[in-house]
C-alpha cells in the first residue's frame, strides 16, 4: 500500500506497537515516520508528504490537541493528511473538539493490532 504514515506518541514502546500494526496493514517500513510530540510531528509533516497521522493526545512539549490546532491554522497542512487519535483519553468534549479540528477517527489504548490495522486501511483508501 502506497501511504506515508506518521506515528506521534511520547512512548517509544507504543510507537513500536503502532509501527508493527501499520506494517501488518501493508505499509512499507520506509513510509513510516515517528515523532515523540506534536512539535516534532509538525516538523516531520512539513518536510515529508504524509498521508495519515496516528496521534496521541497527552504528550509533553506539544499535545495532540495543540498539534491539531496548529495544523488547522496552517494553509500548507490543513488538508494534507488524515488523522486518527490513538489515546487513553475518554473525554467526549475533547473528542468533539478534535472532530471539529478535522480528526477522522479514534482508537483507544491499549489497542489490538487488528483494530489499528483495520482503521489504517479504512482511512487510507
């Protein structure tokens, strides 16, 4: 599958788990990028042709919501990629805010690799 995926999470272990599921979804390893927070993710998204972002919400330096606000403000990034939030968060008000910022889907941690794989395939078609 020809798709560039950016995994954004402050936990290297969770990034590794997400990467494994993305690989199982048929994404080439050279098409997977990683960032440890929203600020790093903005840098990657600005320099790489990203199609899908898997985004944690609770991170240091720049949270997932702050990342989405910056993306929405940016004319260069606002329609460039789809975003799936992968988080332990369960606050419906935050989910509504994120939907309004353009998030396409939500996946609760801990996730089964099959759940993530299905969501990646659905979102990247």
